[in-house]
C-alpha cells in the first residue's frame, strides 16, 4: 500500500468518524497520524469539519497541524474562529515563531483578540514587531543560553533545566550579564570538562551570527554556507535575542524559490498557487498586455521588410527558427545570471564580468549553431548566399541574446529594479527584434 493510499484511507475514515461524532475512536486515530498528514487531511475538509476536528485534537497536535497547513488555506482564520480558551491552549503549545507567523497573518482587530486570550502575549508581540521577511520575523526566542560566569557543572544543570521547556536545541549559547552573545559551547567539551572549570574557558566563536534585521533569504544562504543546524540572532548592541533553525530556513527557501519562479515567468507573487481563475487573470493579464506591445515592436521590423519577405518567401519559415534559438539562448543566460545575483555577494567588477562571459559564450555557440543552420539552408534552397545570410543572422542573434541575458538583469539590479520580474520581457523582445532585423536586412542586401 502506497503512502498516498494510506493517507486517503485515513482521511476517509476520519471524515466518517466526524460525521458519526465518534470522539473516542477519532482521537485514537489522530494519535497515529503525523501533524503534516493531518494538515493535508484538514485542508480537504469543509470549514465546519475543520473546526470540529481542531477542537477535538490535543492542543499540542492542533498547534503542529495548523503550523503545517499551507498559507493559502489560511490556518490563521481557523485559529481565530476557536473559543478564546481553546486559542490560548493551542497557541501556548506552539513554538513562539510558528504562533507569531499565524497571528501575524490576521487582521489587526483579530490579532488583538487572539493575543488578548493569552496569559502572556509578550513573546509573540515582540516577534510580531519585526518585519515578516527578516531574521527577527522567522526566529524563535526559545533557545538554550547560559551565563559565562558559571562553571561547567553549573552550566550542565542549567542546560537540563532549560531543555525541559525547549523541545529541540542544537546549540548552547553563552551570554554575559547584559545578555550579549559571548560565543557558543560544544556539548562534548562541556560534558568532558572538569565540573569546576569555568564556562569562559570552553567558549568558541560561532561560525556566524545574523543581525535581527537581515533578510531571511540571506539567513538561509549563511546557514547553508556553514552547514549549521541553528544560528544566533543578535540585536544592534549584540544582545542575543533568538535563534533560527534549519527547518525554518527550509520553509523560507521554498517560499523564496516559488516567488522567484513566478517572477521569472512574469507572474505576480500575489497570485496564490491554488488561487482562483479570477485571481490568476488579474495577476497575469498586465504582463500579457505588456508582452503584446513589446511583441508588436518586434513584428514591426517584419512589416518594414515586407517586400523582402514577399520576394523571398522562405524567409518566413526561417524567422521563427532564428527567434526561437535566440529566445532559448537569452533564457539560458538570463537564468544563470539571475541565479548568480541571488546567491553571490560580488563586487561591481565581478558582477559585470558576467556580461563579458556571456558575450564569449554567444560568439562560440552562435558560430557553431549558425554553421549548422547555414548548412541546412544550403541543402534546402541550394543557394550559398542564402546559407551565408542564415549563418550571419543566427550568429549575430545568439551573440545579442547571450549578451542581453547577462546585461539586462545586472543593469536592472543596479537601478533598483527586481531583475527576476522585468528581465524576461526585455530580453525576449530585443532578441526577436535583433533576429528579425539581422535576417531581413542581410537578405535585402545580399539576396536582392
């Protein structure tokens, strides 16, 4: 039995128990289902059944399940519909960063109502203060930290005490009396140390820490670069205010990758992957209208050389090939350049060296592809001049496409425009325009 089939059977059984009101058997069933799977099941239920199920789950399981639900399913609204006492139970069982993410998606009035139901809303309110896509916005305040003034034996006792309240920790942070981060401590070194040895002698410099205002995507790159399970977050005066773990960053990178893919395709990031038809039309229509006008600019070149096309009809068959190869070359250069911009922290000189590289790539690829196209053209019409025109047009267009694929995103970044959003429209249009112009202009000069 496949995993998917088993999950479908559990979902069917759960729905039956909900309809029958068999609370005991339902609770026994959900104990065997992982919260991630429960989230999938919950997403397929109607609103009334969702509320009933969340109400029957243990508070800790309900919190994990809400945290695992997709954003487009609006789990925060489900939380807000619960009774105040139930909200408090569920939120208090959740990690503070997950709770802040849910509550932060609510309208201000709903946020206030949910926070009012909590016994101590301060930790979540402090997290809500930070921008959503910053290190502070994705961090948790739940961490293990010991004062630098303790001995190794005292530090072990303190770690045991804190670990009872924190379900998973990967790093022991060391702070001074003002809460400033002094470093981290290796658990093996701590366990092997003499109980009277001071913690200050065991402190190591962390591979990296991040400021609370750093963008979440940059945090993800740092965690990946140093292969860290967790990283400390500090405020402007170096006080330790939280930690970010690798599982939080996985979610962030998934969201950022989805956003980049949508932008690269000129689809608004506001369009939800499971959004409605109307929302999709509103999101995509403006970009299609822009593409219509830019494509018209390229087709105007064909109109200017209409007499050439009328006399050499085979050019009409070659034009789509020139445009398609140029578009592919431009897209390749564009994808590599945008990815480099996203992942690399380079100087201006290093960044602009990409254009020279893409120019060289276009020269070599264009020469080889142009030669192949010229041979095909020669065999097709048995005309060496026609083959030469096709080769030069193809060669020139691939040079233009590769160069623009490197130049345009770097130029847009330098003037403060997101290259993932606007690059493809310009590269495609200019490549088509250059390809049509080269082919038709050369044909007019050499073949007529």
